[in-house]
C-alpha cells in the first residue's frame, strides 16, 4: 500500500466512449503526476501538477484531459480514444522538491 | 535533461549481491541520481537516491563515482522478490514538482 489509490483497476472502452480515471493520495503531498506505460515501452510522463496547477504537459493529445480539483485528487478524462491508447496509466504523487514519487497500482486501459 | 544508459538485462543468483550499473556522463552538478524498480504490472517503487556521496538504506546501497558520471546500485543479498526492472534516473526539478523521465531500465532476474 503506497498511499496512492487508482480506480478503476481495469477499464475497457470503445472509441466513442467517454470515461475518467481517478487518483487519490492520502500522503499530504502537493504534486501529482500521470504517466502512461504501453506494452514493452518505458513510462512516458504525461502531466504534472504542483499545488493544483499544471506545470508540465508533454505534448499529450487533447483526447486526454487532466483535472486536479485539489491536492489530493487527480483525474484523467478520456474521450474519443484510439486503440493505440491502450496502456497502463499510472498516477503518482510527491512532496514538492522531493524526487521520491509514490505510485499507484495503475489502471489497465483497453480501447476497442 | 541528462540521459542515463543501463544494460538491458542482468542475471544474479539468489543470495548473492546484485550490482546494477548506470552511466550518466552528462549529469549536471546539482542533479540527483534516483533509482526505482518496477515489479511486473505494478507501479514503480522508489529505492534510493544520491548526489555525490555514497548512500545506504534498508533496501540497497548507491555508489556514485567521484566524477559523478556513473553509479552502481547494490542489492546486497538478492532474493527472488527482487526480480524487476530497475530504473536509473537523473532528477529534474520543475516549479515545485519533479520531472522523472524513465528510460528502458535493466531487467534483473534473480535465479534460485
């Protein structure tokens, strides 16, 4: 148990669906992250939030829309996804200047 | 961002020390080296970090060369549960958060 909880653990969606991934951290951290891990590829940093403000957006397509309503919650809203977006989506949190990230178990997403 | 180079895979016998090398020849003077590992289908787990001195914690030891261009992660008595992908990362701080860019890592297999 890392203190970072992601739901759902598994998600199957069609290309026309809209769904959201949720991440919640119980560690009192002030920075949160979304990473994507496709099969046989390294983790790719998608978004970084610090104090609820987005500070990094790594050229992610607009069909992925992050939301950080407070320092404990992070969402990734998905719409009109493509099959190549199928991957493990990982959320993490950290306390500001610390490079020690705590990761959730991820959401395994399949786009049909 | 400083780039790291690691061997693709390594094997180690159970009970022996596992030594995982990492090259980071373009590292800047104020950049830290972080090590994480990822066990299959789970989120990455923080192991250890350092700037220029050697570090030790309950999981591992980190040896950084004097010129800081390379480092070695040491798992002193490897167990089967240490089988994982190990990532060496040079940390970049951004606006109150971190930009940890994961490479391919080293796939470490501990053999009985």
